[in-house]
C-alpha cells in the first residue's frame, strides 16, 4: 500500500526551457490540480509474470490524492492530510486516520514535498542525482537516506519532459515497480463538482 501511495502522489507537470531542479520546483508548485492516466507494471522477485494494473489519478493541492485502479479489479484510494480511505470492489470503505497510523502521514508530508519538488525537504531524505538529458528531457534519481524510506526502497527514479512520464521504484525485497503516466492535464485548475465528491467519505 505504501508503494502505491508513494508512487501515485509523485505526479506533477512542468515546462521549462532550461531544465533544473529549481525550475521544476517553481513549475510544480504552480499546479493546483493535475489529472492523469496510469499503467503500472510490477515485477515481483520469484514470480515469472509481472502484475499489471491501470486506471486514473487526480492530485489536488488543497484536497489530496485520488487514485482509482480500474483493472484488474476496481480499487479506489484517497489520501488527504488526516486520513487514508481505501475502497475495494464497492465494499465498505476502510479508513485509516492520522492518529491510528502516524507513519503513513509522515509519508504524506514527504509526498507533498515531492509533488512540489521541494529541494530542501528532498535533500533531507534522499541523495539527489538530477540530470538534464537535452530537448527538455530530465531524470531525477532519489536514493533514500532516512528511515523508514531506506528500509523500503533502494532507489526511486523519475523521468519526464513537459510532464512527468515514468516513475520507477526498486525496493529492498528485490521487486521493481514501473508506473507509466499518460494523458496528463492541469486544466481546469479547480475541481469539478464530480471530482470534489471523490474526496467525500
């Protein structure tokens, strides 16, 4: 679950002629709402076939994350400042609060920093390797250096151009998760009535 949340909340967009981490931070912080489709491929150590899933996600700066997996089975995850809600196959929502699982919300604080490309917070938790790969393409490799991140992941790599395009997670169990993002869009800049209801439980 941490892996899904961690990966999903990293979505952001950017359009900078000179690609630097500082430029990305400014652009990412200026996106109040981002929507995208995702396709996830997870290779699990010891399994011959990867696990595949797909769906859509919505990140709203003032509301949190809405992550909806459509295939291979319906699953919705909502994360905000005070709770995490998971709904599977239309069952009763499972709610985890900040008080019952403070570690989850330490992740949430960090993820908001990632969403905004907050260099100060990133450098507190990761060793950074940012590369401008030309033609507005960029690559940001993050190596965890604080607990509990260093107990879960060996590395996390983001790549993109105008938009974030891929997220790759390598964990301590030898598993590899690749998330491909598509159809990214930042307009409208406010939630529709239907989108706002996604955060109501």
